[in-house]
C-alpha cells in the first residue's frame, strides 16, 4: 500500500508504516494540482492542519481508503465528502491531550501573572516590579467552553489548584461534568461566572466566532485563553476588549489564519499573549499522535476497526475478536437477501439474537448494509453504506434480543420492498464455522462462500435429481446441498453450494420444468 504524508509527523509513525511493508512518500507544502497528482494512487493520506482535504481531492484519489489526521482537529477535512467517497477519516485525539492541556494551564498562568510582559521588560533592562499586580487562581472561577478530552484534562489540573469549575458543553451530561468537579451551565452563565475562560471546542459553522464582542463584554474583568482552534474567537473584537477593557488579558495559541499576519490587531495589545500554535508541540505528543495515526492506517489496511474513525463505526479493540466473524456473516446475509428480493428496497432490518446482542454491533450493521447494496453495483463500503441508505430513503432498523432459539447467536438481515420481505439468518457453528441457517423462513445449512444456487420448487420425488443432472451435464460440481420444506408436497427450497457459476441460460433450462418455481444464482465471498 502507498501512504502519502503531506504534513510533517514524527519519524516513529513513519517507521511503523514502513516496518509493516508499506511505501511511505512525503510531500510537504504541496497543494492544488500537485497535491491531486500525488494522492491519485495513494491508499492512505496522513495530514496535520496544513493540508486542506477537499471534495476535489477525494475525487482525484480513487484508491484512497483512509485519511489520518495526526492530531485532534479535523476542520481542514471535508468529512461529508470523505463519507460519500467511502473514505475513513480518523484522528488521534488522545496523543496530544496532555500536551494541549498543559499548554492551556501554562498560558493561564502567563496571562494571570503577566509573565511574558515582565520577562520582556526585564530583558530590555527595566525593573518593572511595580507595574504588574497578578491574579491568584486559587478560589477563582474557571469557565470551560467545550468539555471534551482536553477540557476535562484542564479541569483536573486547575481543580487541583483550588479553582471553581463551570463548564458549557451541549453534548455532555450533567453527571459526567459533576464527576469531574464542574457545574454544567449555559454559555451566558459560563461567561458571567468565569474569572478565566478557556476554550476547547472544534471549529464548526456553529462555533465560528462563538466568542465575539458581546460574549467578551460578559467576561468583564476576566481572562480568555484559547489553545483549541482558531476562528472560534473574533480576533479584532478580542484585541479591542483587552486593549480598551473590559478584559484584563488574553492568551492565544491558535488563529483564524495561520501563520498569524504581522498586521494582526492581537500583536498591538501588550496584554494579549501569543504563541505560534504550540499546544501539541512536545516530543511526547508528536510521537504519540504519529504512532497513533499510523496504527489506525494499518488497521484500515487490514480491514480491522479504526479506533478513532469519525465517519465509520468503530469499537474497542478488545471486543473486535468476538465480533469479527459476524462481519462476513452479516454481509453475506445481506447479499443473499437483496438478490432474492424483487423491486426497490424500502427497509433493511438487522436483528441480533443471543450472545451477539450484548456486543457493540454498529460495525456489523454497517457490514450488513454493505452486503445489501453491493449486488446493486453501488460504490459502497462500511463507511458510506449508512449514508447511502439515508440518501436513498431506505429505513434501517436494528433490534436485539438476548435469547436465540436453537443457536448461541444469530444475525438476521431482512429486506422489504413494501409488499414482501426476505429474511436471511447466519450464525457460527463450533470453531467459528459460519453458516446460513435460514432463508425466507426455510431452515437450511449453507456455507456462506463461493457460488450458491437457491431454488424454489415443488416438493416432488425426483426434482432434486433433475436439478443435479442438469448441473452435472453443465460440468458444475455440487459442493453441498440442503433441502427444506414447509409441508409434504408443498413448496420447498433447495440451496446448492457449487464450484462454478450458473449462467442465465442454465437457470432458464431449470425453470422450464414446471416443478421448478424459480432459481436465483448468488455469487458470494471467495468467487472470482
């Protein structure tokens, strides 16, 4: 596989990819047509914040499987376009959490005690001791906007210094905030309460300029610290708020446009401390994010769950071995069901019974959808299958029950066209031996691989022999066969595992016999 790296990452991450046998190409500071040409045959793209991964890039990268962001923020990646293209987007949210939190704490102290300003004046020969009267953090209130991983780490560190904590985050529970010693409040209360406000939110259309003139006015007399993402704060309004009041100061590490322009109003205000996006700039953090994203690229190459996938189902690595065998079962059941159903699919239901119902099954459901859509010749994988269902108005239903009649675990994929439905059930026998055990209510025992012929026929003597003779005359060997019926002399279903495909002409020959109601040839895993 080819991995293209367009922003510098630590060598241990690159070494991990090379040691796994993959080709690693670095192409820093390229954009436009040059970037599109470089990524055209890449299977993975590794970036930081310097590369814009756009819809046009995905169109140019037909072989791309995964985009790895060596860091947290992904606002430079068009995730919707990635999903449409079936490309996984993954980040490394844990690798630089500690570094970003520590830099936030350092910037908080720097702002509260005017450390850089006093340092600069002393270096210039001034003993300006009387010009700086700092703010103690003990007993002060810390307002946290965005209570995710970094926000929580900052809370832990500053809580230990005796600060009171309030947090605003619409996506976290009050219980989780309380467990970390913070009171969950609305944004206006967070601003009004805070002596120091730290920001830990991604840049999205909803958070762009989240902190503007009115919000800064509400932070009267306080300090603002932003080591998260540029663009969340209106920089002109911030410069004015610190320069003319009401803010006592600010410490900023990230900017709407980077590098920061020499004309930025932030540079003209002494009490605005600035650093050049250093939040993740520690040796440990750089190595952590590089190796983390390398591991996720390798997982994608090996068809394993990508732990930090942002647009695809993922799961804990310890759970994957228990779930892995059911990925193929669900996909196969979906392939069979969709090829047995006529008409437009309106609903897909994936049912889990028995032990499998206690597991995380999002990845299994995505595999089932992939199996349903693949025979329709749509460009589909487990990444974009849920989006395809949504875009085409197909309802997806997932259900679980802890009991499974006759089996330890059972996965059933049922497709409907509004008038009829087809359900296909799969399970594991001893030793992780996969089987299709029920098709449209008929109990069968079919190996879910190779070539399969499903025949609906009258339950009459000699019919199976007739089908076997026709297949034999066509030099098609039967690897396995199972016949099921509802009642004696009624309708029966016979499933044949074959060594060769069945042509349409051969199906017409079989269906010419009045005893054969219909036949369906299904190509499964392992076929050419």
